[in-house]
């Protein structure tokens, strides 16, 4: 099906705004509907893009429009179908941008639904494919049934059962890289996450990656425990169908992303606007919950999370039964979430996440994943919960163990973990006030005194053990300690002064 074929369908009542004959002759490979301002990562070459233009506004219209159309061009979209319902017309800036980037622009009147356009494209494609049955392994009736089910919002579980029904419904799992079972056929036994990950890594059975946008943590895999039950070409076609479903799910998730960001911004405001917070919770489907847990996560070694961190935390929550949550990137670039506690105790939530954390971390070898959890709080105390989660995360990262750590505020123990939650700028000032005289003691001398202080405190102020650890005479230790006390104004025989110096060392 070509772009100009759409314009010839009278029932759609589409009108050409701009496009030359050569561009209108391009073949349509698929359809994507989006109102993201930058939809590039969700587009496939050859697709027509349907947009209601919700992203468009007069403010900064030229730059915003150019960015949107440029993304379409770079992704290889063959046409933009713009709905007139939102603004009453197709903006002139959009026509100019499409002409500049050579993307055909077609106006969609308010009375024509995007679903009608989508069905017209796919029904035409199926009709063309049916005339060349050798190109496909799936029977015609199965392909039509699956396409119809996909376009009418069937769940991935329904698609999986329908896809394998004509083959006797062999055992089959659709798994994520972290071992979560997305769906399984009726005869397939349930797989705990560790067993699912072992199955994906093993040599038994057949495993096929689903071609769609995914991360190390949530890529989909089709896994059949027994080989030879399904012809490879059939599996490839089923995987392609599941990939289309996954891309649609990812687009829906991305369109919910701004709501999660607004919620996090509302939570981060010290003096919360109750109305704003209530609206933000409602837009994420989290309103009217008795309690919430705030979760902050850091993916090491980068120390920040970004999109991968959000994907990792989202995947972790999807392992929890019936979890309701919203995840976004916080101002500290760490993935942060508001999780509806649903009656679970704080320890129960922490324990569930501890079980999942190893699976999440193992998806990216060499990384370490840490989480900080708040105590359960009501909506009015979400800002306090955010502070608790960030403090707990900072404490969890101080020890930097090889295995992931899930910490609550009450798990914090020790001075190092306590100081980790203090803002870096405050720690820096404290360190300079206490240890500054040592660092300025002279070339080479400052480093030597700092090392002696650290070893002396680590050996409980034992002169003998400090001398042995430093391989110096005990009189040298006495001399250096006296020098440290003189420069810092602290007396290392006093507990309070020892704590001051230890805290300053830990603030480095």
C-alpha cells in the first residue's frame, strides 16, 4: 500500500496539505500514532505517523514543529497524518516544516478516527500478503485473527495463546531479561525469575529475542523449553507480531512519562500545593491510596540512572504482584518512584525488592544497583518520604558492595552512612574546616599527617599498632599525632574530638 492509496479512500475523507508525486508513491510499512514531542525512538522506517497535534502550541511553534518533523524524517516516516480536531486546522508552521524536510502532510478531519486509518492500512496489507501466501508461514486465518486482535487491544497473553493455538498450544513463555514472565501459554508451568533467567542463558529449548526497543533489563524473549515443536519461520512471524505489541506498549508508557515527572516535581516541592499533588497522583492512577513508599535507585558505576535507571526500577516493580507506581528521573538524576504500598508493611516491600534486585543487577554485568526506601507515608508527607528515600540511598551506596543493597532509613548504621545523606557541599565545608590545616601543612607533610590520622583512628588510637601498620617507630607516631593535634586544635584523647576528625575523614 502506498501513501497516495490512503488519499483515494473516500470513506476516510483525507486531504493532502503537501506532498509531491514521488513521495506519495512510497510504500507504507506500518502505522504509529503518537503525540510525543520527540517520537523518534518509537518509529520504524516506512511508517505513516498519526498525530492529534496535542504537542503543538503557538509558543515556540516553529522550533517545536521543526523538531517533530525532523524526527519523522530521520526515522524514515513516509507521511504525517495530522488530526484537525485539537486545533481546528493544520497549523501553517507544520506545513512549512513538512515541505522543508520533504515529509508528505495529510489532514485528518475530526469525523475520521485514527483507528479507521489504521485498519485501512493493515487490511490492505493483509489483502496484498494473501495474494502471495508463500511469503508467510502462518495460515491466512491465523494471521488475520492475530492482526485483528492486536488492533483491537488484545493483551499479550491473548495474542500468545491465539498465535500457538493452531499448533496445539505448546508450552511457551514470554520472558524479560530480568526473568519476569510477561505471558505464557496455558500448558506452560510458572517460572520463578531465577529459573527463567537460567532458561534464557541455557542451551535447552528455543529462545528468540523480540525485536523492539528495550533495555538490558526489560527486553522480551520468546522461550520454548522443547526444541522442534514450532517451525522457525512461524516463530519469526509470531515474534514480529509480539514486537508490534511491545512497541505500542512502549509508546503508551512513554506518553505516561510526563505525568510521572509532574508527580515527582510536585513531591519535591517543600511546601506542597495540595491540589497540585492530588491532581498529579490522580493522573498517575495513584490517588486515594492509604499509604505510599518513595523509592530512589542508583545504577553504578555511573552513579546516575537516566532512562536505563527508570527502566530497571520499572522492571523491578513489575515483578511485584499488582503494584501501582510512577517512575521518573529526579533532580539528582536518580530514578525515583512513588509506590502505592497497598497494605504491605515497609519491611515486606523492602524484602520483595531485595529478592528482585539480584535479577535486575545481573542483567548488566559489572554494575551495582542500590535502592533507598522511605517509610510508608500518606500523600501529605510524600516530600518527607522523598528525603528519607534519598538519604537511605546515599547510605546504601557508601559501602559499595558487589551485590545490590536495598536500604530503609532505619537500616542506616554507622557514621559513614549517616554522613552520606548530608549534601556534598555541606560535607566539603566541614571537611575543610576540620582538616584544612593538615592539607596545608606543607609539601608531602599534609598527605603523611592525613594517612597517620586515618590509621591511628582505625586502630583505636593504639600507638603500637599504628606504628606497625605504618612501618615507623612509635616515637614517630607520637610526633605526628602531636603535630595533628596542634594544627587542628583537637585532642585525640577526647572522644568528641576523635569523632570530629573521623567525620571529617569520612566526608572526603
